[in-house]
C-alpha cells in the first residue's frame, strides 16, 4: 500500500489554512464575509499547491 502524497499534502494544506484562519479570528474583532473567506482559502490552497508542484513530481500510478 502506498499513500497518495499529493492528496496528503492537499489535506494538510487545507487543515493548516483552516487553523490559521481560526487563529486570525481569535485575535481580530472585525468580520470578513464568508464569500471572501472562501475565496481566500481557495487562492491560498491554489498558490501553495502550485509552489509545491514547482519542486516535486507526484507519481499517480496508485490512482489506477
């Protein structure tokens, strides 16, 4: 059995962003609309994933 490294990284990135946003809301009193938060999450995930893919190749043979 082999882990799908890219899916593991995606999950870690998503959880890390959620954690960071939770910490942000703890220390700042202003509200950010949900649609802006969702867009921010997507853009952060996209940017981080793109940077990782610049340096690493992922073997997807386990997806077959």
